[in-house]
C-alpha cells in the first residue's frame, strides 16, 4: 500500500517538469494572450485585397508621417491630376509634388514615387509581379532598394499586398510592444515580431496594435486603468503603483 501512496507524488512531479517555461516560452505566451485580448476587444479583421501591390506601395509612401485622411486626399488628388502610372512616371517631380501636397513632405514623396515608377519601367513594367517568386525577406529587402522606401513601407506592401509575412512596425506598434515588454532591449522590432508572430495572425495583430496605440496606449497619456492588457503589462502596472 505504501508503494501506491507515492504514485500521486511522481505524477505531480512529472507534470511540474513538463510545465516549466523558459523566458522565451513566456514571451510567446504573453504575445498570444495580447493577440487574443485585442481580438476580443476589436473583433476579427478580414484582409482587404482589392488594391494592387503597386497601388499599396504608392499609398503607403503617401501615408508616411501624415494622417489617413490626408493620405486619402493626396491619393485622390493624384488621380485627378494623372490618368495612369505611365503619366506619373513622365511628369516632373514638381508636378507630382503639387498633386500630392495635402499629404505633406510632398517634395520628398514625389521624388520617391517618381523613383519607384521610373525604376519599375526600366525593369520592364509598372507593376510588382516580379516579387511573386521571392521569399518574404527577399521581397522586403528588394522593396527597400527604392530610395525613400524604408522598413515599415516595405513591410506593409509585403504583408498587405503580396501575402509575404513581414510584420510592419510603426510608431504605435513600437510603443505598445515595448511597454508590454514583448521586445527586449536592443532587439529589432520588425525582425523579432516577424519571428514570433504566426503568419496567419500578422495582418490583424498589426492593425489591432495600431488601434490600441491610438485609442488607449497613447504616447503621452496611456489609459492604463481602462486597458484590456493591464494584467500582463509591466509598464501599466508600474504606472498604477506610482499613482
Ligand atoms: S496597461 Fe498602459 S502601458 Fe500597458 S498596454 Fe495598456 S495602456 Fe499601454
């Protein structure tokens, strides 16, 4: 009978050894928890695939350092001034800048747009189909070869328009994931989130983190008391402890 008494202890010990988590396991578990809480709060999002990869690239260039509203106004006015990408490629940078001025930084953006279109024309066509056969990382790096196209713009086009899993990081994603300590000091946000977030979750989580950053985890005044992520947010817990 004494032998039988020890069995529950052995069983308990085995269970304990199987649930010890490494720091990395814990981080992934927290990331999945954040993903699920944000989905509960904001609901699922279907990917919008109505735009071509080139449309997405030009739209994302226009969106740099401005609001969605100004980006949309600039895009509309671009297509009021021109009938095709071919026409834009032929136009002077000044004419393009005038058409997109509501987006701000219009001279820099006009230079980038003209550079992209003339570059593509030299490669054989005003589209991005040549990226289809490349891996996600190759696509990302290839897009960054255009002057004025940085990590975020290239990642947005890769993920949104080409189904290549690269996690785009903007100021909101950077701030929220840093405050949640999902990114360790010295790590690159793009690379770490691309590695940790499952491909199927990237699009929705990216958009949810942006919305959460705009509405709750604001830059200067995070609303930690009302935050659905407070239970696992070290920054939020410290904020409330200091109140
Ligand atoms: S608890 Fe505060 S700091 Fe943490 S994610 Fe929420 S709003 Fe941001």
